[in-house]
C-alpha cells in the first residue's frame, strides 16, 4: 500500500462517506476500503431506526483484487420497504476454488456489505458463523450461484378492536316485569340459569398493536385497535356480579346462583321467576339450578290447555304451578305446589309436595293432597289426603282427613289414621316390608346375613382345628414341664428341644386365643344382623290403624302377609292392631274411648 492516508468519521451513510473520501484523498472509490470501529442505534422523530457508524476509511489498492469481496453482494426484495435481504454468492466469477479464505474473513465481509447497503434491522447475527461456514463450503466454480437469507424485517401487528364475549344467551334474558317484581316470560319463555362463580361476560380492551420495520430500519406503522364494543353499555346490578381484571380482559362472574333477567336496561340474577306456561314451542324443558323458585301459570287453567304441557320436564328448588300438569310431564324440586291437577301419566318428585288434585305418580318425603284419584303416592315420611279414591299409598304414616272412598290400597309401616271410609274394596295394611326402601334394606340384611354365616362357618372350622391341636398338645406338655422342673432342680442344663417345645405350645395357645376372639366377634356380628332382620320382620306388630268415624263391611285390613281380615260388618271409632292371644297372633279391633 502506497501513500497511505486515513480518514476517521461518524456516519449513517457509509457509501456517501466513501464518495466524499475519494474526493478528499484524490483516489478512485474502487481503491478505498473501510473498517467499522464502533456502531450505535438511534431513532428519529418518526420512529425510524438508523445506525451511526464510526468508520476508518483508508486507501487499499489491492481491494479490487479481493475475490471474496467481488463475489459477495447484498440483494433485497423489490419495493420501498424490503422485508428480506440476502447475501448473494456469484460463484461464476471464480476460476478456481477459494481455499485460503477463513470464516472470520467471510463474516467481516458480510458485515461491511450490510452496513454499506444500509441493512440494519433483523440481521441474523446469531447464525452468521453457520452462514459463513456454508458459504465457505461452496466457494468454487463447480457450485451454482446461490443466496442465503441474511436479514428479515418485522411486519406490523394490527391492534385488536375492543369486543364483548357473552357466555350466556343475552337474547333469552328478557321478559315482562310484574308489579310484584316477578318476571313473566310470556314472549321469551326461557330461563338462563347460572351458578355462583360462572363466567358471564368477557370484555377485551382495544390493543395498540405493534409497529414493524423493514430491513432498512424504516418504521411500518400499525393500525391501532379502536373501541367498538364498550363494557359500559352492558349493565349488571352490582350485587349480582363481581369483576376480575386480567391484563387486557375484564371478566364478569356471577356472584350468586339464579337466572338472568333483564330489567330496566340492567341484567340481574333473580331467584324467583314467573313463567306463563311450559311447552315444547315456547320454552322446552326448564332447569333452574341453585335457589331459584319457579312460578308457572298466571292462574288455574280452563281445562283446555295444560300449564305444563305433555312430556315437559321442570326442575328447580321450588316449583309452583298455577294450573294443570299434563301427561308424561315431570317436575323435580325440593318443594312442589300444584294448584290444579296432575295427569295420571305425570310424575312429581320432591321433598314436600302439595297438590290440589292428583291422578299421577308422586314420590316425596311428605305429600299433601286435597283430592287423590287413581294416583300412586310414595312418601318416606307421611301422606296426608283429604279425599281419596282408587289410590295406592306407600308411607310410614298415612292420614285421610275427610273420607276414603273405594278401591284404595294403603300400605304403611307405622300408622294409618282415617276419618271415615265410604265404600268398599279398600285394603288397609300395616306391612313395613312392602315399603320400597324398607324392602331394599331387608334384602341387604339378608344378603349380609348369608355372607356372615359363610364367613363364620369358615372361621369356626379354623377355630375348632386349633382347639383340637391345643387339646392334643396339652397331654404332651405335662411330662415335658415335669422334666424341665426336675432338671432345673438338679442344676442341670435344659435341652433346647424341650424349651422349643414349650415355646411352640405357648404360640399355639396365642393362636387359639386370636382365632376364638375372631370367631366370637363374627358370631356377635351375625347375631346383631339376625336381630335387625327379626325386628324388621316383626315391625308390623308396632303399627296400628285408627278409624275416627266409620268403616263399612267389605274392606280388608292386613298385618304382614299372614294376618288378614275381611270386615264382615261396619265398625265405628275403632283402633285395629295385632296382639298375641293364647300364644297366637290375632288382629284386634277395639273401640276408641270417648274423649271426655
């Protein structure tokens, strides 16, 4: 290198600086080279990136002979904002392979070409050694020209608009408000049930998005998200919900169980809902979870149309029906009140059921009915009816407050209290084992008894075997113990065989003790089971039937399966029960003492 001169300066345009240096130094540009001493990144007022380089420009007359520099160049995608830049390797310019080029030289050349061409963003710095290694393998005219991605811009990310995501059907939560505050779903006959803590709504705030950059560092401005849906437009009563904010998202959760209603522009969660009717066209099946009370029907129906239509299912904590329940309809609730009639094919299940006219099937803890016709009633506690005809009743306690007509079958485990019987062909029974839950318990006890007998028999066999061995070994132990005593008395050593025999006998005694305890325990368990079975089997003896007014002939009273009596005459004010007379159980019918 001759007449060496150097220029150091800061610049953001290396190409332009080299042209100025050519003028200053009086050398053609092709003989000028540069080194990058330092670099830093800055942003202008618009957000565009630029790199400021501190460079050293010097004269290099050999530069034009640099074969690597001659075959490497930078290519970018066409357009104002190129998003990709490539290192292009023109192997056709080589006459022979470049074998004396190291990877550091390739990396240095690439960096200088990127800086000179203004490529400053998205440079794949971390993989430059791998790129250099790949280029080095192909520095031969036997390879076709190739290019490798060396820098990649970033596309702008559009900001998201605000949005509301409803997790309940907001269009079902609508209806007419009664003066008493209840909701009549006359037009929108639907329920929107919710549980406490259930997600009702999510509000997504608008986002700014992210700006992008081309490989030249020019900013690519993003579209900012705008407020389209606003959370303030959806109002909930404060006591109905709670809000949770998680970053961009505000979540609205139910603060209690109930159903969602829309009142005066505000969503509320109610536990009392009134509905005009339930049918397949307007509501379908209704399920109100939690503490929701349903009132169905505005008043008693005219008999033309059922308030709860055929085949419909209704569930809630409390269900009040101001009308009739149609065929194959089902109601399940803790408390059911039906002010109309229940069809013969309808089914009611509740803790407490109060019904005006019942012809269907009812299962509950307590049942109260005004008129029962051809119904089937099962209560785990009590059935109370004013008038009954052709009704099947299963309950521990049964009370007919007014009159039992004809063809009723009443099965009780404790008591039947009837004001008056007008008619025949009634069967009044104290038969505990006919009540479904008692029958099930009785069957379980019988199965347990059978299993206990099997186990006891097996244990008895083991116990007796150990006992027989113990008795046999006792005879052998007496001479062994005498021998041991004699040897000890004489001061002689006792043979180990004798001591082992004594130890083995004591172990046998311990085994016998454990087997006997197990046998006695199993025997006691069996005795308890058998006592429970006997008590259930004989529990009819504790029951009674009371007729406060009269019961005519041709009615039947039963206690268990073996005690049955067809009344051959009318009885008035009597108590009927079972008593043992001369060693034999008999049905006793005795007058009730007049109240003083």
